[in-house]
């Protein structure tokens, strides 16, 4: 994603520099810095933690139970009857598959929700960038992480951060 932003930013910078007149107003903004400083980020993280807390606790409990069964099988396998050992091995394998399926679904759901919330915050930042750029009369605003050098560009990161908060 970062490489894509860099490539897009450099391409945009080259296109702007090739066709830009001296009258164009160019600004840079550090979107990742704004994202890191957002107070809403902490509340979203807490919300997501609460949303997934029940499932995480359930998975941890299943994992502990599975580990206990595996340890008991290793410890007592030599003294068990073959049929009992076989039944316990099948039970452990079944439980391991169930756990893996639930853990994978949990990870996917968690990742999806994190991306949804991240995109909401980035959308708010983008709206703030547009507003600051329109208010201050900037023609082009480029992400600071995508620019190798910008001598005459104004950094509007602080203004955008105020707007987002």
C-alpha cells in the first residue's frame, strides 16, 4: 500500500511539475502522522477490543483445553489401552481442526473490522485535507511520504489535524 502511495505520489508530482505553472499552490500533508495522532484511534481500538473480547476469551479457553488434552495424551499414552488412545487422538484432532477454523474466522473478522474502522478514519482525514486545501486555496496536496523533495510546498499537516479533531 505504501509503495502504491509513493508511486502515485511521485507520478502525480511529476505530472504536476511538468504541467504546473508558477501560480499553482502546492501543499504537503503527512497523513500517517495525522492518523497516529488521532484521539479517535484509541477509542476505535477499545471498541474493537470489546467487540471481539468474548470470542478471544473463548478461543483462549479452547486452546488451553486442547493443550491440556495433548499433554495428558503424551504423559499417559504408554499406559492407555490402544482403543482409548486412538479415541483420544481422534478427539484431539477434531478439536484441533475446530479450533483452527474458529481462530481463522476470528482473525478474518477482526482484520476486516479493523480495516473498516481504519478506512472511516482515513476518509475523515481525506475530507479534512480537502476542506483545508479549499479554504487556503491550494491546487494540489500531496502526501509527504510520497514526495522525495518539496522546496516551495507548504506543510498543512497541523491544520488538517486541527480540522479532523
